């Protein structure tokens, strides 16, 4: 990311963990989602399914921004929709601030008031038949806020995201630019005073100058409203700029998670290393003709046995196709790789008894 485009983050916003390192806002435990494929009535053999998310575990701490990265098709957006409960998981559970989502103590309606989402496509996210003001006021009205108060809230949020209500409140989505529509979507996400906001490629469709403005707006809002973000992006420069921790996904699994500076400066999983080598840079000393990662990701219908990355890994050994690695944690920097698992049989693994 060009430093002339995005100003350095203030110490009190982008890199402050408001809730402290041990306070979990959302815990994701054993999340699984398989999408069955339709079969011909004459087909033989067992039914197949796309294993989009396959046993995902992580937590989002209060006040932090958790960046989520990985290739297209690795399960990032499906995980976001599962967290938001727009898609229901096959197995696993979500625990929000100590309460299981969907239980009697935290029904989905209450959870959705505290968790909102901003999508990549700013136009299709809005109802083309509703004015901007009405789109923002809709959710508060549904949740019982009087109409006049909901309209006042919508106008206040429009002003807060940099859109003067007098000019924009009565407009329709097609009358706005992409950056303006995304500001509206951010305002709409804040209308119910959520605690967690999921940003799924929320700035990837914007021009770079507009992207920088929206990113700085998100950091300001995070500090002002005490928000927690789950930030999904392909742009690793942006992820490092906004995040305190980063989670790396590959073929429906978490392969590495840790402090953003630790993961970027000391990546441990070969896949993470390949991702970081693919980052574009203006520094001629970093340019290389080496291909960061060869081949395409395996078919998620029939993923490889053992380590799912072994078909593309430069450090592969026979044990990698036979033994499934655990997500081992070392001082908060977790990695799913047999090289870091004692007693795994991989020649690069440390000596000792398997954890």
C-alpha cells in the first residue's frame, strides 16, 4: 500500500486491542459446511459435496480487527456467512460473548442486532426501490424503533460517514458512486449499534484513492463506536494496515493464525510464505522472477488426504499425505503443518513427543 495514499494509523485506532488479549467476543468451534451436489437419477456411487468449510476454529477478541486471507475458493466468504448465520452450518457452534448463538439465551434475532455485515457489491446490497435514508432506517424500524427516531438515526449516520443528509438522504442507489454506496452500507451496518462488523471485501471494488478514504473512515468508526471487525480481503497490504491479527485459510481450513506483524514478518506455513511472496511491491530489490506458488488448489469435492497443502508444498514428504496436521499453537502463533508438530515423522519437525 502506497504510504502517500493512506496515512499512518493513529496509535489509538488501528493497533489497539480494546478488549485485551484474553477477552473473546466470538468463538468459532468446529465449523463445518458442505454443499451437496445435485445428482442424476442414474448416477452411481455415494453423493458428493463441496467441502467449503471443514472444521474451522478461531476466536475474535473484543476491540480487535481480525484479518482473513487466502486464495479465492478457500472458504473465507462462506465462513463469514456462517458467522453471520446467513448460511447455517452442518456442525459446529458460535459462542458470542459467552453465549451460544441460537440458544435460548441468545436467539438469532438478538445476535443479528449485535453482528452486521458489509458486502463487496455495494449496489446489490441495497434495495434499488428504497431511498438511502429509508434503507438505513429500515433495520431499526424492524427492531421496534419509532419511525421518526429511525429516520433521525439514519440522517445522523449519513452525516457521520461523510454524506450530507440534505444532499443524499432522498437519493436512490443508482444515483450514487460506488464509494458513496459503500459509505451508505457502512452506515446501514451501524444503524443497530452492533458490536461485531464483518467486512467481506468491502473495499476491493473501489478505486485506490477512495479505498484509502473508506479504510480510514472504518478505523475512525472502530475507535468511536468501540467496534470489533472481521476483515476479509485479498489485498495483503490492506490487511496488514488495518488488522491486529490475521487468519490464513486454505481449502476450507485454517492453516495459520497469529499477530499480524508476527505472521507477516515470520510466516511459518509454506502457504502463508507463498502468499506473502506474491505481494506486489514498488521496491526493485523485492522483485523476483520466481513463481510464488505453482499449480491450482485441489478440488474441494475431494480434497487431498493428510495435509491438504501437500500437493503444492515445496517441503512435502511422504508423511504429509498420510497424517493430518493439527493446528498447533505456540505463544499465540498457531500453524497447521507437520514441520512444527513434534513426533510427526517429518524430518524438519522438532524432536519430542507429539502434542
